[in-house]
């Protein structure tokens, strides 16, 4: 069994090349950033009001009942 000399060690300073998985990771990060900016622009058009305090609420009395639909037909 042969042993490596101390001078025959593999060089650890080889240049790293990005592969397809790294590029997919970069593309997904870019998509997340673009989506975040798009959502921020959308919420900004509503002046950052996300609580929904001005939303209309329909009460139960205003909802048509199924019985009234049967009488019309």
C-alpha cells in the first residue's frame, strides 16, 4: 500500500465553478425579491392600510334566503 508524500497533497485552492443548482438558487432568490417589491408597491397604493377597517360587512338579514327564491319560481 503506497502512501502519499506530504508534497503530493491535493491543492485546496482550486477555483469553484457555479453549477446549475447554484444558478437555480440565485434565480429563486431573484424571484422572491421581485415578488416582494411588487407586493410592496401594491400595498403602497392602499397607503399601507391592511387592517380592513373600511370594509363593508353584510349582515345576515340582508342575505337572501333560499325559501324566498323558491317562492319566486
